[in-house]
C-alpha cells in the first residue's frame, strides 16, 4: 500500500508513553470495573470485552511494565496521520455532495491506558471511538496482536481498522449511535445475531469499504494482496471466530460485531459500490 501518497491529518494527538494509572498483574478489580464501564459506554458486551481483555493481558503481560515512548513523528504515526487524512478528504467530499459539511474526528495514539470522555480504557479494549469527545483511540500494539494472535494484519488491514472507527464517527454525526443507545436505554436487547449492535458494526465495516473505494480511485495506492489483507482481518475479528478461539464454542446470542462472513460481505458492499447509501444494514433483511 502506497500510503505516503495521502495528505497527513493534523488531527492526530500522540500520547504514547504517557502514564495514566499504575497497573499491576492481571486486570484486578479496578481493571474489571474499567472494562465494564467502557464496554457499556461504547455499546459493547461487557462479558465479551472482559474475556478479550483477560486473554490479551495474559498473552502480552499488559500493564506489567511501562514502555518507553517512541520517537515523535515516527513511521507509525505518519502512517496513521496519512490514513486519517485520507478519511477526512474522502468523507468531506461525500458530505459536500449531500450539501453537508464533514466534521472530522481527532485520533489519539496511546500506550497501555488512556483517559477519554467515555472513561479510562485499557489497551485490551482495542481501538475504539468515543462519541462523548468525538475521538478515536488506538494503542498501536493492537496491530501487532492483530498479526501475531488473530491472523490478520498488514498496512491496508490497519487502514481498514482506522477507517472502521471513522465509520463510527460517521454514525455519530448522522445520529445512528444515538438511536442505538436510546434503544439500549429503553431496555431493548441490542446484542445477538441480527441485533442493533451487530448492524451498527457491520455498517461501520461497509463505510470503511466505501472509504477504501474512493481512496483507491484518488491515489491508485493499493498493491497486490492489500484487499486480501483487509478481508482476512475482517474475517479474523468476526464474533464467531473470536468466540471459537476463546471458548471453543460459538454463542450467537452474544454477538456484537457480526460473523466473519458478514464482516467480509459488508466491507465488500462498500468497496465495490463506493456508495454509502448501500450501507443501510439496519434495513437489511439478511446480514
């Protein structure tokens, strides 16, 4: 992927190496409370997030020591700024076509823990978007885990993850996140195969595909194997595959993001059409 062709965004804040809270081994009671609070704020299933957090903590020893901050403006931060800049340019043009103005999110790079308007989050939560401050939070160590533990990875796969979180920002601007949250507050069950939470995540996958379509048309920057990277990563983080890896069994009633097949399909819908109107997962009879 020739990502250097994109304009670099100025909306990236680098907090890597900044200490937020001292962490001991394992999650502990405070860690459990943090994961539960952040999960609810983000519309995630707390039990799923706790399971993933514990797995990542055991696997990586997260929180056992502090990592030295990387040099500023390193290649990783330049990559993130380039991808975010391209999302800004693509979505600004698409919003303008509809007579609207796009308000881009900020993206925060952090190490181990971060404070957001949605609470204090551990890197075990993974990349997330907080509607309270309209910011995306990423510990770049997630990309390493995506490759070594989940079987996904690659520069375009990482771009797909960033574009997916930007997709949640689009949902915030269009009111989708608010509607899903209101349904949750009314006591409606939004999880499970076909639930609102899954539809919300699949729409963000579709939006990432729309972005990839237009970015490719603008820069011709994809190389052989790039699309496969994104599709492999989408499949690797499907609910069914993650549950099978973590539990040895699949529980559709607890789905929050969709199956591997669904995530791949909706990315393809966006990428092949380039039309965000095709991403109406909430009206789709079949996901």
